C-alpha cells in the first residue's frame, strides 16, 4: 500500500483508533470480477452505495474498509459521515499516529513540520516511521 498510495514510500500513513465509534461506520469493500448491479430505483439506502464499496477482485489482497462522507448542506439520508465546509472533525483520540514512509529521511523538513503540527495541536499523536527489514521483504513500524 505504501508504494500505491504514499508517494513510493515518501508519504505518510495515518493510524486511527478503530474503536472510535465513527470508524465502526466503515463499509467493508466487496471485491468482484464483474461490475455491481445498481438499480437507481432501489429504495434501500445502503444499496445506493454499492458502486462506491465494490472494487475489482484484483485488489482483494488489500482487505479494505471505506468511510463515506457527505457535505452537511447536501446530505441525503444515506448512512454516511457528515462533513462541514469539506472537513470532518475527528473525535479526541481518533488519530493514534502518523507514520512516515521509509524513504523519508529523519532530517527531512516534512518530518519537522509534522512534529510541529502535532505539538501545536497539543495532540497525543505518536510519530512513527516505516523501516525496511534487512533480511525480509517487509517493513517494520517504529516510533521516532
């Protein structure tokens, strides 16, 4: 996932506390070899979300969950999170850690900036780094 979504190990990953109630609303992604059948006249709200929570079977190894949000002023009755002005306020303790990719150097300015944001926010968020294992095709996540 680091290679796909985090700028080839140079980006960040956010670690959330999944016991936070808002994360219990996440949808498990369905993986399929064919497109989902979507009937626009369907009255079940969750069925309206089917195209958003279905991906190609080729991605099944990711075993993903997805949070869906809608802007407050335009929200339908579908079961989603609600944003306001494009932002979703996280409850206290929802963000556990920020993990830096293994190709981001410790003296790199983004790491300093992230430390500063955490400090300024007064948040109890850990800063971690992905580190390549020397004897395996694997990453370890270590505290910075």
